[in-house]
């Protein structure tokens, strides 16, 4: 039975019957034709009749409404038919597809296609929403220690396939990043925290106007890759829009630079849902993302995923696998992988060998790296400059600068690689980066003698390195030399010199350098002024820095968040807390928010000065203005109130934490418990301790010390022991009873301390011996040498050696009291263990 549907009204009428059996109908665009396909999700049954298995397989649609929404892809249109297509089964071993239905023909449905041979009928695939968190797809990571050394997956390599040299990579022009539509979309994305239907509607309209390359530009323009991924998912769900294939590849490329491996896998799975052909590079991006996340085993499983998907291995994906192994410090496995590559017929190229050279350098086997370079010509692969640059970078990092010259001569003589401008630029940057400014300057002179012109970037690298070493005059001379040669220094070069002068305290020279910048047509930016302000604050001139920042509008520069932070810290260190708070308030008004660390430093300074009300007011202002106020900031303020013995304010602030959705941690409770114990409110301290444990918080060592100190101070030993049992059941503390004994001794109560000696002597460690010595000393100070003698005997019985000098004092006191037997027995114990003779010698 076949139906011809000519309008959307008839579509709804036709779907009335099947809708009671299916809960959701989705439109999917077909990449292979200009039509739509329907895919249905089964709710509660699995019928055997084919018309109910896919009721829309018998429909034909000729409506102009659908033909107007046709979709065509411009990506690799000439070669799409030759590429393998991902199926759902490549990602999920469970199969729900009806193989018989694949043989059913669809007559009279020119504009309707079932996407990917009903691949949307896999519930485990369709039911996952791309916008959900990746926690539902938790995979076992692994350090790769159990990886198969045989790499059997390489056996699937097809020796007869034509190796493709080009790489599926999208190169965008600078004009595309500056396109007005791209800028407007990025602006709307930045406003995502304040989104409303109007803004989303604007973004939806702009999205439909974007060409695929402009969508790629939007994705690459995002500073946070998670935001780019969210935008990708949001755009994919929009009506009458589908991503072009190049957008998928750009998204995977962006994710390969992060640890968002689950997001990369979801994008790859989404390509399978859309029926898109896939190059091996897409799997390579997923492999690199897994590697960055530390999941080496999952990264190598991508090769198996390719095999199941019917995507042939090639040299590019094998090089990616070698790179992943090298980055995971699995050099031996990378070498075995290369051996296996050659066995199955994959010939390594220079990229493969460069990865191995990098691996040798990472494990400081530079001689093996040099030997590999020497062997490469005999393996039919000549080394390139990157091969040598890798080893040169290692030599620079290890301060083996003399060997750099030898390697360069070897590169010229043996590999016939000439020294060009790129080589000199690389040498200058590598040497400057690792602090070899003089050697970098020598290569600069050599390059100029050979007729090469080093640009201002290379000069700036040397200037920066000279300033870091404190050679400011030499750096300034190089800047003047640049002006004479016509190589105009940029703002980065001048800022390095300004920062260098400030580091050595030459603030006048730094100010003159800023004036020189303006004289030569280079306008100082916020970084330049911030470097000078940092120097002023470092030398105790924070007020001058504040005045200079106030004059920023007249000087035509705009302070940034770092500028405000520098001035705020300078004022804080000089004790000008009120002005520091004003700087933070101005910072917030300008749209910059201080970090929680900066807020905490200022709160702590105010608390130290006793300005508790000002500190609380400041924190409330930060909280109301949307600054990041965390539990540490609250704890610092609570500690300040506790130091002032204002427990009511501290407890009130503790309640305010819950209202602000900031939950106290163990440090917060420890602070309150200590203050309550200090004020004699031991019952309240007990209640707070139990409340902390009920909330699942783990007591810290400071918590144990605080509780033990306050309870021992009050003489509540029995209550303390009960509380310790509860605390130890949550978090073990091996020295808890040692602390109790030592604290009781410090308060002059050794009798109670000796009752706990049995718990301490169970382990008989050096810490326990020190505790026993403290107890003996406490008895001796109290004038009870016999008790000290008994403690020493118990130590000997547990094979612990007491302190000899302390025992000599105990023996002398026993002799004075006429207890000669105990005194002689104590010394005899030392003789029996050979300790006394050793000490005498």
C-alpha cells in the first residue's frame, strides 16, 4: 500500500494512526539526496510486520514544501561515494536493525530516504542527547600498561589501497574570522549567561545565514572549547539547519586540543547518525583527545573502532598512534608499533621518525635520537629540519649549547640541509626561550652576515631573554640597533625592556622607555603600563601607581583586570586597605571581577587590622556584584570574628553561608570548634563536631589537634575519648592517642595520660617512643620518678628504647629516694641491649 502526500495537512492526518504506537517522530536530512527521512522510536513493543517496523517506508512525498528544504553537501562531493560510511554498530555492539527490511524497496519515494539504512532505530544511540553531560558515558581509562604489544589491529591494513597524501584539514582565511556575521554570533554567544528568547531568536536567524566556513570560524574563535561544543550541539538541533561535513571536522580538530574526549566521541557518533562519510583523520582527532585526557588504552582502541567501521588504516592515523604513545611516555611500545607497521606493509615516513626522535629526547636518550637520524637515509627516508630542530631544542633545554653548533654542522654536511631564515629563526627562539641570550645574539649576527633578515619577533625574543638575565643595558642597545636597521620594535619589544628596568629598580629608565615608545610611533598598551605599575608597587610607590591608573583615560589606555590586581596588591601590602577596597570596587564597576584569592587576601588583611565590619561589608559587596566568593572567603572572615571573640557574629556568618549556597568545609567547622572550646563552650563544640561528621566531612589533622587541645585543657578526657572513637571511625589518625598523651602531659596530668599508654604501645613505633619519653619527663617534673621508671619498663617490654639521658635522670632521682634496685635495673636494661656501651664509646 502506498500513499501520496501532497501537503503538510495530509501528513498530520496520515500520521494519526501510527502516533499511538510511537512517541516521537524526527525529521532527518539526507546527505545523499534532497529529501527528508523519518525515523521512529519504539516505545513498548517490537512488531514483526514490516509496515509497523517502519511505517513511513511506504510513503512518497512530492510536496513543494519538502523540496524547498532540500539539503546538499559541498564537501568532497566528488569522492563521497568512495568513502566508507560509519554505522551505529561501529560504536555500539548491540544490534536492533532489521536486516530483512534493508531489502525492501521503496517505490515512488524520490524525495524520501531512510537515513543510513534505518540506523536511527538503535535506542542506545538515539536516546542520548548531545547536550547531556558526558558522565553517562564513563569509560575506563588506563595508563596503557596492558596494551597488546602485537598490535593485531594493524593486520587489517589493506596493502592494495591507494595511499592518500592530502589531509582532511580546513584552512580558514583571516577575513573569515573578521566577517561581521562571525563577530555578531560570537557576541551573542558571550551573552549566553543572560540569554532570553529574543537573543536566541537572533542567533537562530544568524545561524541560517552562515556559510559552513563561517560556522567553522565561529567554533575556532571561542576561547573555551566547551562553549564551542555547546554551540555546535545547539546549532545541530535547530530546525532547517544541518552542519556541513567540514564543520564536524573543525569541531573534532578543536576538541583534539583539549581533554574533552567524550565530546569528541559524541561528535563522531553524530556523524554516524547523519550518515556522513568519514576520513581517518576524524578518528585521529578522537585519538589525540583521549591521549590528552590520559586515556591511552581508549586512544588505541580507536584503531579497533576504525576497523569495525570499515575505514581503512593509513599512514596518517598510524603516525597519530605513534605520537599518542610518545606523548604518554611509552617509547618502547611506540617502537614496537613501528616495527609492526613495517611488517604489515605500512612504510614509515619522516613524520614517524620525527615522533620517535621526540620520544628519545623525552627520555634523555639523545644519542639514540642522533643514531636514528643517521640510519634514516638507509631506510629510504631522509631527515628533515624538524628532525634536527627536535634535538637542538633538547640541547638548549639541557644547557648543552656547544653541541648545538656540532649538530648544525652535521645537518649541513651529512643531510645537505641548508641554513635558511627559518632555521635561524628557530635557533634564536629556542636559545632565547631557554635563557641562552648571548648564543642567540651570536646566531642573529651570523644570520645577518649571510644576508638573512631576522624580523622583530626574533629580536624581541632576544630582548626578552636579556631582560630576564638582568642585562638591561644590552637589551636597550639591541632595541636602538633595531631602529638603525629599520626593524621597528613593536609594543612587545618595548614592554620587555620596561619590565626589565622595573625588575632591577630603575623606574626612571622605565618611564623614559615609555616616552621613547610614543616618540617612535609605538603606542604603549595596557600590558606596558601594567609592567610599570608593577614596578612602582614593588618599590613601595603604590600611591603613584594609583594616580597613574587614574590618568589612564588622558593617556588613551584602558586598565585591564591584571592592572587593577597589581595596584590592589600594592596598596594592600603597604597597609592602605581602604584604598585597596576602592580599587576593587572600581574594578567591578568597569566589568572586571577579582578572583577569590584576591578577595581572600584583602579580607585577611582587613581582619588582621581588626576591621571586621569593613571586611564583612567588602565581602557582601563582592557577593552582591557577582564576584566569585567561595567557602575560603567565608572561613577567613569567620576566623577573624573568632579571633575577636565575637562568636555570635561568627555563627551568624556560618548560617549566611547556607543562604548563599556556600557549604562549610572541615576547615570552617574546625575554626568554629576551636573558638567555642577557647571560650569554654565545650558542649557546643561537641555538637559542631558531630554535625560536621554527620555531613560527611572528613576531619583533618588540624581538627584532631584542635579537639584534643580544647578537651584536654578542660580536663574532659572521657568525653574526648568517646568523641575520638566517632572521629576515628570516619577518618583514621594514627597519632591521635599520642597527641592526647602529650597534651595531657603538657597540662600536668600524666596519670590520665598513662591510662592511654596501652593504645599507643600497640604499634611500638618511633613516634610512640617519643610519646613515652614525654610522659616520663612529665612524671619526672612532677616528682614521681617511680612512675617514670614503670613507663620505661613498659617500653623495654615492647622493644622500645627510652631516651638514655632522660633515664639517667630518672635513675639519679630513684637513688636519691633510696630505690637503688629500680635505679640499677633501669641501667641494666640498657646494658642488656648494648645501648649503654655504645653511648659510652
